[in-house]
C-alpha cells in the first residue's frame, strides 16, 4: 500500500452581510493501492468529516454569522487533488 494526501476544496457561501463563509476541510492522509482507490475511500468518508467554518481571512465567524451559515445544509466537499506522499 501507498500513502496519499487527498486535498479537499473549501466550499463557500456569501452571508447577508457580505462575509464569505468557508467550510474548511483538512487534507486527508489515506493508505491505498492507487489514486482511484484513495478517491473511493475519501468519498466514502466525506459524510463524517469535520470542518471549520471560517471567513475569507481564516478568522472565526461571529455567533450571528455562524447561525446564518448553519442554516445552509451540510455542504459536501469535493476532492481537489490526490498526491502520493
């Protein structure tokens, strides 16, 4: 087996006050036989991945901003890249 780093995109939404809220997912390190298998493993994990909710500068949202952002359904991340490490 090989080790792969799988990078996930950070979906974003614009709040009513103009703040961009980003759902920030950590890169995942996966053991797999190849990139295709690594992609399949991460796709199965996506529903259970934790995320941070930040603004476009990487700062924590205010309570009001967080409440508004949480009104949006869970936004599923997309795989950005897969690299062997």
